[in-house]
């Protein structure tokens, strides 16, 4: 390794109090790596390993007394990191690219972290890394990550300050750390923990009372969004079955009043019209507003949806929305969409009217699209549709006949995602006869169109788990579903779910109950119960912390009569409450700290006296007794003799055997602690 002689000379000329100890370096690097851990997991492997290796090198350099690398090496590595980020992400715009760049720049800062001020900067940036992680997720499991990182970063700053206050003897080499100083890791971690605990009440007061932005910072929309699992704008065989293994929550619902039965819990998402032979797609015409709206006369279903980030524009509702949040629009397919993707947890209120006739008259253009099929495909399906049509001229009877066929023949509901060829419907209906909901929905829609019945596919979610104790419905990604809507005279678009004919338990219970055996041990019943119980905590976290936005804050302040306070009065109230919450805890922690130290009264009095000399840069040295310290300081004080007398009183109380005159000696030391103050001898 190449070292700079100039750097060495500067380090030797530096003040000893500016050099961080090896323990400070270790804690600071640990705080940085813990804060960066979620970001490192999302970064390319080589970049993540580079950051970790730099951190390990810095710890090793502290324990092995290595010096900082030459400035040219640091600059070269910094530009190399910049180039690596640009080559990896293609740009520096985007959350992932920005956080990766931040991690690499902090790692570069570690290479020159040979001053306590640099250690403070790295510890402060660890707090910023924690805040950056909440741009991607606000899950409850990040709370422990937040607390641990803040604890370590606070400990690092606390330890850096102790390094600045560290006294050095004249025999110590300038700029070097004494190897014989015994460090107490537990004491340092405990000190950082106490400081972090003191900050919690102040943080709570600010969180509740400090004015919030109307648009939260977390999850700001941007050009480059992270890919998330969830429903897509199109559907092909296997696309929904792949979501079965994703047990993450999609959204939660709280009902106001009547709760729909399980078989009516169809959460409407993208509606697919166009079929190219393998994949179903949305229709651009659907983006327009509906021609007719449901009536708001006594709608039975009122509910509030708490939607997890999905980086899509759509919002899920029951059929058919009557009232909804102002930030969304209703399409012609009665799908609720936002102008911006859902990149943060949002909540919205909806009122739905199920007794609504969607499109009693179907436009000729839409009828043509809803009957269109690729040419020269699925001949056996077309022939079976012709047979059904010949036997059942009535559309409803034909639909029921097809459902009976699904129910009575050897069709099975499974997660098999066998690739289908050019004649996919033929292969599924007559050969495979086993598949997930999208297989049945696609084949049924093709059958209907071949029989002359307009049909389209609706994707979304079906069912959910009812949390009885907390009274909300949990809908997971594994509840993703696809069903069919057929157009019938008099009733318009009518929902028909062919999966219900094959596996009624899928609709009446959930997707997992419809399968005979769990795929892995993680699908065991007791693990699912644990997941559901944990989600209750996540729900409360979302409701009371993440979803505490500007509107909810204003309503809370109104309930307690603080909504009319002016800005200066609110600021004074925040300061007052913060001090009111911190003072009792600080007093308690101070008492506990003194109890742990077990200082005698004489020791406390002497510390009070000697502490008055700190502002004059007079502090005890390592191994220096109280009397030696007083004698050394007396030469610079006009009243140095009084300091020596106080030191002698302390000796008699602390080291001498108890005698009958001890009370008088203690009283004299108390008077010295009360009245004595340093008077500096002026130099000519």
C-alpha cells in the first residue's frame, strides 16, 4: 500500500483530541454498514461487496495503526465508484441509483476518516441512510432496523465526543492513541442507548404536532420505479399463478356497517378485452369516463381501503363504485385509477352499489371487440361452442351448461402452469384440464366468444382473511384472481367465475384452501396463523403511524382544541411539551447513572471542584492523583493553595481510616465545593 509522507506529517502535527480511537472507528463503521444493509441487499453484488470491503479495511486499519491512503488513490476510487453506478443503473436519477451512490460515497469517506469530525459525519450520514430506506418501504419490520441503527449511530457520535475530551499525558506521542487504555464496550453502548432514549419523547412530540406536508415525502413518484410483484396490465397463462407464492399484503379493508359475504368479495382491477392468441390486454377505449353512473340510493357497502404500494395506477374496489376519493377517476370499465402510481401506503374511502346494470345497451364497436378471436386457432373449442349453441339457444342456458361441464368433468384446480401452444384453449379444455384461475377464465371467455356471447376478463383479487379481533379484511397477493364478465340482454355485463364451478372452496374460503397440500413447510396452517397475527400489528402501524397524514393530524388537533393556534404559539407548545417529556426521563437516567457509578459524597464533591478547571483546559491526566493534579494546577492559579487544601481534605475522607473528626472534614470540603472557583494567574 502506498502512503503519503505529507499525510503522515499532517497526522503527526494534528491535535491528539482529533484522532478517533479504534473503538470509535469500529462503532462508526458498524453503524454505517447496518444503516446501509437494506440498500446493499438491493444493489448489485459487486457494488455491495465493495462497500463492505472498504468498511472492513477501515476497521482493520484502525486496529493495525495503518495510515490513510494517498489522496490520489482515494480520488481514483471515488471516480471508479461513480462510473460503476452509472454503468450499473444507466443514470444517477432514481431512488436506487441515488442510494447506491450515497453508500459508495460514504464508503469513500471511510478511507479518509482519520479525524473525529469525519467519524461524526459518517455517523450523521447513517441517520440519513435510515431515512432513505423509508422511501422504499414503511413496513413494521423496519422499526427494529431503525432503532438499532439510530442506537449505533448515536453511540458513534457519543464515542467521538469522548475521544475529543480524552486527556493525554506528556509521555504520549502526538497523534497516537495509547494502546494501554482499557475500553469498556458495554459502557459506550449503554451511553449511546441512553442518549437515543432521551430523543424518543422529543421525536414523538414532533411527529404528532409538527406541521405535516400535504403530500408526504415517502415514496415520491419518479421515472424509475422498483419492480414489485402484483397484478399486471395483461394476463397470460401462469401470470396469476405466480402470485400464489407471494404472501405479502395487497391491501386491507375496514367496513362501515354491513360486510359482504365471502362469495361477493370480488375486488375489481384491470379489465382485459383484446386477445392475441396467448395474452389478454386492456383496451385503450376503456380509459374514458363511464356513460352511466351507479345510483347512490342506499348503497349497501361502505368501506375504507388501505392499499400497499404496488407502483401501479389502479385502486381496488367492489362492484360498483358510487363515491370515492377525489384523487382517482372511474373508467368506462368501472375501474378506479389514480393519476400517479401508488408508491406509498394510501387509504381511500369507497361506497359501492352492487345492484347496478353495467351497459344495458352495448355499443356495436365494443360488441365487435368483445367477440373478436384470432383466426385459425382453437378449432376444437370453436366446435364445442357450436355444439353448446345448437343445444342451448338461450345465452344463460349455454353459460350454465358450460359451468356444469367444468363441474362434472375431470377438471382440476391446481398451480400447474404448463406452457400452452398456438391452440391454448384446446390444449387446456381437452387435454390438460388442470390449471389456475387464469386458465379457466381465458378458456371460458374464448368459449363464450366462439358461441357468440360478448365476453371480457376482469383481473383483481377475490376473498381475503377476516381478522375477527381487529375487524378488518386482509387481502394478500396470493388472493389474486381472474374471472369473466359476459354481456347479457337486460343485465348488461354479468360476472361469471368458472373457477367457482371447478373449485367452490376457492371462492367460499381462499386460494390456499382450494389446494390439497401446501407447497412448502412455510404454507403450514400454524405459520399462516402467525402471519395473520403479525399483520394485525402491521395494520396498527399503518393506521397510527404511516397513515398519520396532514388531514388526520388536523382532525386530531381539532379534537383537542389546538387547530386554531398560530404558528409561533404552536412552536412554543412543541418546545414546552418536548422539555416536559425529556426532563423526567433525564432526571431518572441521571439518578440511575449516579447509582451505577456508586460515587461517595467526597468523590462527587471533588469532581465538582476539579470540573471547574475544564474551561481553562486543566484536566487530570491518566494515572495522576487528585493531589498531584492540584499541585500541577496551583502554579497557574492565584488561589492554588486552596485547591491543594481541598485535595488534602478529599484524601482524608477517601483514603484515611474513619475517625471522629470526619464530619468536620466533610463539612470543610462542602464549603470548598460551594465557594471555591479558579482564579487564573496572569502571565507577564
